[in-house]
């Protein structure tokens, strides 16, 4: 974890707030989402990530906007990550919020799109990012990441690296 924090601070100029307890509502922890990203040396949340193990709904998006308005904080991006299917109407509704909120980008991503989002962010640094991500995944034996998913990630990474060698 220290490696990721150092990497994030030095290379991206960003840091994340500590993960809030998941046995309390966001209102009780005063969190906008599950993970909040700020600029280094700043308390302003610029990106908030909300993880869902179910489909994201219009109500989820509206609730996120209520949380943002209720805290008085202004975020640039509010990103939902879901393990379920994303309905096209939900994707469009989230995108429509940019104009309605004067510039808050709301996006709904599935798990693969979420990884693609980070790979795009770290295009030139993707090997370093994947290495840090792999260390985090493997270091957490009791995480929400199942053993078969860890093995699939490692197999994909090994295949990608061996394809680069040719």
C-alpha cells in the first residue's frame, strides 16, 4: 500500500483519503463515496469512487448528487463501479448530469471498464501501475477479490508480458 501511495503522490500529484468504514452510511462518515481522491497538499475531493455489487440506478445517481450538494463539496468526477450489468439508459442519464451540474462528470463503469479507465489514465506508466495493483491484490488474502479472480488477473498479465517479448 505504501508503494501505491508514494507512486500516486510522486507521479500523479494526487492522494486518496483513507477508506471509510463500510458498516456506516456515507452520511455518518461524511464521505462522498467509497474512495476519495484529492490533489496533494489539498483537502478538495476531485474524484469520488462508489463501488456497487448490484446494478446502478437513477436513484443512486440522484443520491450521489444529493450527497455532493449536502456537503457543500464540489467534485470534478463521481465514478460508480459496478459488478453488474449497466443499462444504456443509466449510462445516458449519468452522462446527462455534466450539463445539469455545470461540469460534474458522472460515469458508470463495470469492472473491466474501470481497469481500462486506469490504464488510460496511466498510459505511459501502465507497467508500474499494474505492478503496484498486483502487489495490492496479492497482499490482501481476505479482500473482496476471490482467489479465482486473482489467478485470472495473473494469467492475463503473464500472457500480456509474454506476448510483448515476441
